[in-house]
């Protein structure tokens, strides 16, 4: 049987860039959507498996040291599409579960911190102050235009914009930070 290097048509000393280029080239040739031959799917999965091993430094190191076993066929396995698909789905599920547990642990640590309540209160106070200050700028600027002349509108326009933007960004900042609590 051929080695992963033979499958990707690269020498054993190939760099990561050469492996990536060879993978893309072979994947385009044997992708089941582009190649209608009977063994295109199996060949594509072999290319994918070869790339997964050779693109990861640790897996490549282990593969290079166990090359005799892979080449003799005792470890080398041609993947079945359904098996490969189920394996990848299981890997994604385990990764999502790990990330969810990690997030829950971070949230628990964050909520148990001694400054948690202070931070939560400060977020509410900062957001309400920003919104209040923004609306104050906005209404005072509009009131100034109303009691004077319309031409003053162009003078206070930066303050009107600043009031609107301060209110808007205070609200969006609050909505973003509220997700943490």
C-alpha cells in the first residue's frame, strides 16, 4: 500500500506549505462533486486522511516514526464514508461538549469572584449614565436650536450627533456586557 506522502504526491521532506498545496490540488481532482468515478469518494477520503495526519506536526512525527507499520498495512485503513462521517460528527459533538463545560466553569468562576456584584452594578450605572448623558446632550442641543435660530442647528449638530451616538453605544455596550451576567 502507498504512504500518505504517496497519496498526496509529495516527498517525505515536504514543508507544510507544499503539503497544503498538494492537498488542495488532489482534493480538487478527486472531490466527489467534481469527479464522477466510482472510487472518487474513497480516494478523496484517503487524501483527506493523509492531509489530517501530515498537516499536524505531532501526528506527522508519530506517522514518520511508525511508517513501517502504516506501509505494511497493519495500521493503515481506507476509510468508509459513513464511518468517517459518523466519526467526525462524534468528534464535533465531543468538542462542543468540552467547550460548553469550559464556558460553564469560567462562568462559575466569574460569578464566585468577590467583585462580581460590584462589576454588575457598575455596568448598570455606567450604561444608565451614558444613556442619560446622551439624551441630555441631544435634548439640550435641540432646545437650544428651538429657542434661538435654525442656523444654530449647524453649530450644535456635533453635540446632537454626540448625544445620539453616546446613547446608542451605551445601550449596545450594556446589551453586550449583560450577556456576561
